[in-house]
C-alpha cells in the first residue's frame, strides 16, 4: 500500500500509537513497515523527541509525543515542591519536543494520592497545568488530554473536562478523543462529541466490548476480588481493536467532520487477541486499519 490509508467517513489519516514490541524496534524498520502498510503518522513515547527527525526522514510524521514518562502524578501532587519540579520538567519537555518538530503533546491527568478529595487534586491540576499554558502558546504546540479513568484521574468525564478547560481558557489545551474509555464508563460517546468536538485535537482508534450476559448476571458494580476481569479490561468489559467493540464509528466520525476535526485517527492497540508478539500486533494494526477504512 503506497498511499496513506484514510477513514471512509471524513478521510482522516490512520496512524499508530506505538506501544509494545513494535515500539521497541529501530525507527527505520518500524517506519518502513508503517509506510508500506499505509499508516500516516506515529504517536511516540516521552523523551523520544530526538527521534522525530528520523521519523520524518523515513516519511512517517509524528502525530503526538507524550509529555511525560512516569512523572504525570507530580503535576497533581500535594507536595508543592514536587509540583514545581514537575512543572519545570513539563516546560523543558514542551520546548524540546517543539524544537524537534512536534506539534501535539499527549497527556493524562493522574492524581498522586488517589485518596485525596477530588476538589483538592483538581486545584493542584489547574495550578500546575496553568503554568505551562504560555510555553505551549509560545512554541505553537497543544496538549491533547486523554480521558483514561484510572488513578483517580481528572479530565475523563464531561464534568471534569468541562471544568478544567474552562479554567485553562486556552486553545493550547484540547482533548484526545478515545471512545473506548467513555464506553467502559457508560458515558455516551456521541453526546460527548456533540459537546466537545471542537476541542478534539487528536483521536485514538480503540474500541470496547461489553459482556452483556455478565452485566445481566452480576451487574456493573462487581468486586474485583471475587470477579476476575478480562485481559486489557475489567469485570464486564475489555478494550478491542476498532470494529470488535460497540463504538458507533461512522456516526462519531460524522460528528467529527461536522465539528471541523482535521487530525488523524491513531490506533492504540490494547486487545488480548493481538497484543504480545510482533506478528500479532502487526495483524491488529492492519485489522484496525481495514475496518476504519470502511467506517
């Protein structure tokens, strides 16, 4: 495949969020495979900004780069000194990534102490991220915030996204739209886009399957001590490649077209049927690509 694969609805380029075995291979090798299979961009880990020129030279643009590696919770720490130190790391990462050519950084809003009141950790988040708004603007970069609902995270529900974006009051902060997280939480993924579609700056191609029979038998509020969860999932749900879950892909892509989205759909591979070995991951990415081209 020599041309960039696109979604049928919206003609959005289809990219890859590199994780697992494929991410560990040499840039030139992975870029050649991705390009040969029609992928239009790659999302890479933090501290890899030095590889951005190599990706570009290999004909594979970088979609996003993670803002942090393992330092996320420092931005929401109750320790003021730790917050200051982590903000300094964030500023350094933004400048270095932008200098290497990155346009969108990727973030999640994780509390350090999951037992603290959310009002308190929300305040720390606003304080810390508010301090990097100017450097995002200065460098022409944006932060795409993913709504992964773990570690007492903020910005994973409409309520917390709405509150944070209002506090920031800057288009330097946007949303990484991933329908899989909304589905597992029981949040309407289409209604979410109707409200927040204009603020989506990046998108993950990932789906969620729900076990309706297990929900019927045991309900959603299951104790994980007694009910074994699914790999890459929970007690009644698991992440899948696009098309193997219940996300309404054509409808959500139609909304993104209407809302003016101009970015890519980067496949994030978290599926027990494909993860674990290089050939399986490659099959998972290709299956995702093939489905999204028809969505």
